[in-house]
C-alpha cells in the first residue's frame, strides 16, 4: 500500500466504470460499523450494573488502553516486544514523581506521563528498531529491566521497593474528585480509553497505518517502493510508547501509588499474552483479551490460590493449540462455518490486517 | 595489593564456575533457536527439572551424586522428546507469537507443577561429602564443589565440541544449522535431527541445572527468574553457533560476579547495560551467523 490517499485511486477510475468490489471495500473499510458501539455500551452499562466493581473496571480499562497501544507496534509494526512495561512504567513514575512534588492537575499529568514515555520510546526505538529477531526481543526486554533496576536503585526519587507514595491528585477539571468507590475513576478511564481507541483506530486506517501493515507483511517490498521503513516504525514506536505512558499515568493517578511492578517483566509479558488471547493486530483484540485474561486470573486465583498458574497455563495452551489468531480468529472461523459461501476477498475489515 | 589480587582471583574463579553452568543450560537454547527458529521461552523449565530430579534422587533416595546427575539429564532429555513431538513441532516455522504463548503456557504449568510436587521452598542442595569444603590450589583455598563444576564443565564442553566437529551426527547438525533446505536436499533427516538436537539441548540444560543447583538455586520460579540470563547468553553469543554462547557465558559470568562483588547495590543493572552495548555494536551477537531468529 503506498502513501497515496485511497480516494485519489477511486476518483481516477470512477469515471469510466463502476469500482470493483474489492476497491469499494477498501474505500469504506474505515467507516464505523454498528457492532463497534458494543464495547462502549457494555462499559456504560457496567457502571450501573456492577457498582462494587468500579475500581476493578477502571483497572481493566487501563489495561485495555495499554494493550491497545502495545498492539500498535506488536500487531501493526510487527515488532516482537517483551518490554512494553518500560513505557507504562515511565509514564506512571513520571506522573507520580511530579504529583508527589506538588503538581496535582490530573490532565496535564497525563500529558507529562505520555511525554516521558514517548521520550523513552524515541531513545530506545532508535536502538531497538535497527535490529531484528532475537536481538530485537532482547533489546526491548533489556530496556525495561534496566529501567526497573534504575527505579529500584533511585529510592530518593521513586521510593524504590516500597513504591512511590505521597501523591496528591486534584479533582478533574476542578470538579470531579477521584473518590474511594471509583465512580470518577471508572468514567475518567473509560473516556480516556475511548479517546485512545479513537486515535488508534484513525491511525491504523490512515495511509500511515496501511504502510505499517505493509512493512510488517514485507519490509523488502516497502523499501522497494520507497517507503521510509525505519522512520515509519520509529513513529509508530513513539506513538505506542506515548499511549502506554498515558495508561501508566492513569494507573498512577487512580491508585495514587506507583510500584516497581509497573516496570516489571511480568507486566510486559502479561500484556502480550492478553493480546494474543484476543487477537494480535486486530483493533478489538485488546477489548476481548484483556477482560478475559483478567477475569480468568481473578477467578482462578480465588478458586485455587496456590496453583492458579496451572489453570492459566492450561488455558493458554488451549488457546494456542485450538484458537490460533486468538478469540477473534476463532469467531471469524466460526462465522465462516456458518456462512461458508462468502466470496474470497475475506471478511471485511480484516484483509491484510490479521 | 594482595587484597586486590585475591579479589580478582576470586571473581575470576566464581565467574567461570557460573559461566560453565550458564553455558551448559543455554547452549541448547541457542541451537533450538538457531536450528528451528523457535522462540523457546520455556528452556529454563528443563534446567529446573534437572535440578529437581537430581536433588530428589540424591537427597531423598540416596542415589550417588554422579548417577543422580546422569539420570536427571537422561530423564529430562527423553521426556523433552515427547514434548517436542507433541507440542513444539506444530509451531516450527510458524508465527513467533504463537511460540511465545505456547512456551509461556509451558512455563506457567511447570511452575505450578513444581510447586505441587516439591513445594514453594528452594530445593536443598548440599554437595556430596567428597566435594564439600575447600581444596588448595597454588597456595589458595577454593570451594571444592565449584572447582569440580569448572572441571566438569570444561570436560563436557570439550566433549560437546569434539562431538560436533568430529562425528557424522555433528556434521549433520552443523549442516542443518547452516542451511536447512540444502541439508534436506542432500538427504539428511532433519525432522529426526531436530528431535535429537532438542533432546540433547534439554539434557544439557538439565545437567547444567543439576550441577549448578548450588549457584542457581532451584525453586518453582526458576524458569522465569533466570530466563533473561539464558536469553542474554544466546543473544550475545549469537544464534547458530555452538562456541559463541560459551564466550558470552564467560563474559556474562565473570562480569556479573564482578559487578555484584564491586557494586552490589546496583543488582544486575550493569549486566543489562553491557548487553545493550554489545548488541548495539554487534546486533547478531559476538559470533552470530544467523541474522534473523
């Protein structure tokens, strides 16, 4: 896919004859579909249906935002990363440190967190994106664990192993106080998740997003048609990092605590697991994978506190053996079973992406 | 002056012992990744299994130490063939993310399994009486067991390298690592070779885990906690080489021991920084021949 905007392709051929079906599909692929309202309706309903779980709900939204941002580089730019916590943690810590020093306005703190994470993403992206394969995976991992060690050591700034305490967060817009019951936190996180989703959605359907997919599918061809591969990847990396930073800052603000686990390998691993469960490189993978994983983990941990790892492991094994492409892949195959005579351009909205 | 000398000797000694363990565990990982292009995050499971089997046999069943180590290696190697045939094989040449998820699932199940069978505590490791205490070498005292690890490691590494250089099987493995399709075309059964190499790698990992139980304590979280070290050895050494990881392990073992001795409060920070710099300068590792995993 080139950088030429799609409409111009359409206008040249529209004069002579009707557009082929595939082109028309491509041209309207970014149009919102009815089912896309579903997660937001569910989330709004959840506020009223489960008042006791609003704090947890806010955490789930943060995790979804984190996963959504991660998918940008894992699923779209095709970088196998085990170090996304580097950005999540930098966002959380920067926001937390500022707020502990008396800067309490929440929205500007989010921006600060995003900026810090973007800076880390820019610096590490320069290094990480020059490599491939195992080396790349190692570098993402090492950046995160290095930051973790640094945060652990810099106790004066970060509180070290005790976590960063003493954060003060002012009411949002000076009106909505972050209360104990998570009413504000739930809405606040939901709104930011929505904005983040809107940004990611716009991005992946834009020519820029298409060129990212192109790079993932065949780097050599994209180079051959003159796409600035490294710059595109770096841009995606920085955007993803900034969004991860927002997620981290949100966690810091809503829990008023930043601990070392925001930078941990477990967090980097978990977000990748959640994405694979949902479906990598699919806009809604994060929306399915994160709640499923978090709910299962919660249930298993309650039912069997000692061996819940076992059940999570078995679940992941089942996913990887019988549901490649994650839950979304499974749903699509199911849909194809029901309607097998569909024409081969494949399901709308999924060509080349998945 | 004598203090500095003894510090250097001590760091070198413990570093080399650590390096031997790291190499034995990681060499199989490098081969699996290089040969099959498989991202195996579960490799530490085999090392931990080796440590558990050995300590159980040696401590509880009274099996002699060398026999316990040998049984652990052979048992883990054989069991791993089943795992390779049943699970790993399906994902060769597939999506790397599927491999990541598969091996993480194996790690989770293994951690829970280890907890169930052996409990959350660290498996107790006391060297056999004839390897306990100190021995004197060149006017200095060294822990006997670590001296034994260095010696045993050197012998095993020599055997491994000789085997790969001088035997027909070794030639086949080298051929398959260099160019799998060509090896297939000239009639090498690469599928069987994969299973054998996998078992060899996990067997060596079990050996490393068993011998090194005193340096890298065996507990349920072992496969996850030490994963970064094993990956660093492979990435710095380079994929598709047998010797590369050895020098990477030496570097890592000695450097880690030195940093922990000189600057203990910084933990593993400098090791990570060192790895970062090496991978920056040589993205394929020090001796890497395969560019892409």
